[in-house]
């Protein structure tokens, strides 16, 4: 599949009228180190070849955790490309769920920043349906953030970064809900500073969803640590070490 994506990417520059693109890797696939590496290369290839007309991009790679630690070589690192207006100059809507992610995705502040973004949604949860892992995404550079849970850290960064996006209308950060790891993800609305539960019938990247009437998320004191790499969830929703 990754090889097909890489081959397909070569044809993208010819699609001058392309405005929206969504790529989703099937859950349960790409779990080995080798395949994870291919996935990163395929995603980088797609982003690097998109026509400059692209306005909306969703990258969705749910599934069980892997032990893959990405090589941080520029040629294989997705995060720096996503908010770079020199690569995606027309981008207005970005939603991403990935096994590995950089906190700086919510804290970029330089001349390359995508200041025209209207939507930024980052989903840290690797859960989906009956096949999932009760963990959040991992840092791209795990050693740099050792001992720092990814969700609360990115909440702080996202709140601080919101002012750098003058056109932003929707800015959300999602994570696993330890009390119901197969569904009802916790959704943090950065702009309103509200934390709610994502309903089962709402897609995580639904830009039109209004969370005003959503059920409040449980307080942080009731959360277990969803970033423990040694906790996994079975298909029936029970937790097992």
C-alpha cells in the first residue's frame, strides 16, 4: 500500500484543480518497524507532491501502538512539512492523526507558519472501533520529552499558539478517553478552552460539529495515564497490561 501511495504521489502535481485530499491507513495494518518506516516515507512523498492549490488535508493513521522510533532525518519526517506555507501555500484546513507527532505542530512561530489556517485538528488517540490501543500518539522525539505526557503538554502549546493563527475558526486537540478507550474520545476546544466527549456519531475531523451541547469530559483527576506504552485495550474494551 505504501509503495502504491508513493507511486501515486508522483502524479499529484498534474492535478492542478485538486482542493481536498484525505488519506487513511486501514486500522490493523503497518504495525512493524519496517512498515511504519514505509508509511512515513509515503506520507512525506504525498505532502511533497501536492499541487499548490490544495486547501484541505486530512491524514488519518489509527491503530495499535508500534515500537517504531522514527529516524528524524528530514526526508522521513512529516510534521515540519504540514505547517510550512512554502510547501502547502493554499492550505486552510488541516486534520492529522498519527502514531508519532511533534508538539511543535501546535507551536510553530516563524516566517513559514501557515497563518491562513482556518482549521487545525490534531487527534492523539489511536483508538477506533473494535480494534484499538488504549494509548495516545508518541512524540517523534521521545527522548526529548521523556516523562512528559503528550496530551497536557500539547494543550498548553496549542492554547499559546492560537493567537498566531488570525483566521482560525476551529482548533481542537483530541486524546484517548481511559474510561471508554474504544470510543468517546476527549476533545479539547482550544479556542473556547472547553474539554468535552466526542459523540460516537461524530467523526473526529468533522469541521462542522458544534461542541456547545457536548457532554463535559471527566476531570483530569479521574483520568488514568493514557500515555503508558505498556497498556493496551482488547477488542471488548477491557484494559489489560
